[in-house]
């Protein structure tokens, strides 16, 4: 039998690495999910649920979904991740504008000075756990899903890392077919499909997903709407311009 071609060895190595990454991520997920569950203090969450129901749900609504334009949601609210911030608001109240998930709210929240430290810590824990108590049902969210159903941070990071590495490996395997010099009159259908797919993926990512992701960052959410529009427009124009210039260059190099 002849020796394996370099391209065949590359594909075999890529599949082996991809299988290893998938196996590692699947093995780590149960352990990280179990660790998160063990760290939850159910009694504290039950107390926090009661404190929320007695003091917060009338404005922020059951499940913490809020009221658009009046009371901001607490579920999926990035401000809730800052325990000191939440504690300060509960103890001192808050007045003025606040931006949550791209929407601006302007109102007055009274101080709940009658809550003791145990109650404050409990309601913070309840909010940071997605308004969910283990064993109970998850409250509705404004996104139509269930709060508290996201992956633990470590498991989510592992899956993200595995996905990124899989993309890099796929790019390594397919790069010669995607960016190699071509004969346009005799281009294989697979190569044409890969090149076309890459162009579509780039333009969708650069002009849709990237601007959307940037606009959802906490820093931009605090800026005026005009500034947000300018940043989004700049990202869109920049991504479009890079894509057009890239197509021109690759066409000149006989690569597309």
C-alpha cells in the first residue's frame, strides 16, 4: 500500500483532534453543572424568594420581568451581577436613568431600610440565581424562555472553546480549497460552494452579528442613543468595506 497523502493525514488529524475536544467538553459539563448545584443554598434562595415576593414583585413583576418603560426587568439584567450595587440600591434607593438591555428607564425606587442584612443577602442570591429556587419552576422571562437554564460558566466556556477550536481546525483543513489559486473554468463544485459560503458567512457576521453584539455591551448601553447609532453604523460600514475590498483583492489574485 502507498503512503498516505499529506491532505489525507491532515483530515485524519483534524477529525481526531475534534473528537478529543468534544469528549473533553462532554466529560467536564456534568462536573461543572454538579459543582454549581452543590454551591446553591436552597434555604437562602427560599428566603430571597419570599423577600422578593413581599417587596419587589409589585413593581418588577413576578419572575422579575419588569414593565416596559416603567420598571426594568431584574431577570437577565447585567446590573444584578454586581452584589454591592444591588445592596446599595436596596438600602439607599435609586433615582434617575438606568439602561437595561438597551432600554432606558427613569424613575424612583424607594429604599428598603427595614430589610436586615440576611434578607438583603438572600434576595441578592435569589436574583443572581435567575429568580429560581432548585426544585421549583423557573419564572417566565421577557425573552420567552426560562430563567436559570443557562449553562454553568465553566461549562459554557469549555463548549465555546471547543467550538472555536473546531472552527479553526476546519479552516486549517479546508484552507487550501478556500483560498488557493483557482482555474475559474474548471473549479470543482465543492470549492465554489465553500468560497461562496465563506463570503456569505463573513458579510452576515460583519454587518449583522458583530454590530448587534457590540451594542449589547454594558458600556454602550449607558451611552446616548445617537452615539449607539453612530457606533453601529461605523461597524456596519467598516465591515462592508473590508468585505468588498477583500473580494476585490481575492479576485485579482485568482482565488475567487
